[in-house]
């Protein structure tokens, strides 16, 4: 969500479905239980690349007058750094046991 108001700073808090930490060598690490946060101006200044394809997002923007339905169209972007914070409480947990069926070989 994004919050705007006369007496509060412009900021955003996004609850992504999947987050990976990407290291300089290209390796990735799955990160659980975090939200992406920040200020729009800082995040926009960190864009290093963008996609040619555009995707549409439909959601709600929080404002003093209440939730306002919004739509946005944007390409995927790559940013050099993003601020994250630990979620208050996450209901998502990894499985306790492996799947009972063997993996399917699609080779």
C-alpha cells in the first residue's frame, strides 16, 4: 500500500509474494517474512534497468479520505537496492516434511 497525507511522509509498504537476495556473483537466496518499504523518490533514483513489456496492477491506494481503487501500468524494473523490514507476523511457513510423491522428471 501507499500512504499519502498532509501530515505524513510519502511512503510505500509492499507485501511481495516472493523475495530473493541477489549477490554480486549472480547467486540467489530466498528471503521469507519481509515487506519492501521506502520512499518513492529514493527508490526511483535506484532504477538501473527496465523491461520492454508493460504489466498492469490493480489495487487500492490509502489516502486521508479512505481507500481509493487504482490501476497502474509499468514495465518490470531492476533497482540496485531496496529497503526491507521484517513482517510483524507471517503465516507462511515452509513444509515440515518433503512431498510424499517423487518429483516428476520432465527431461
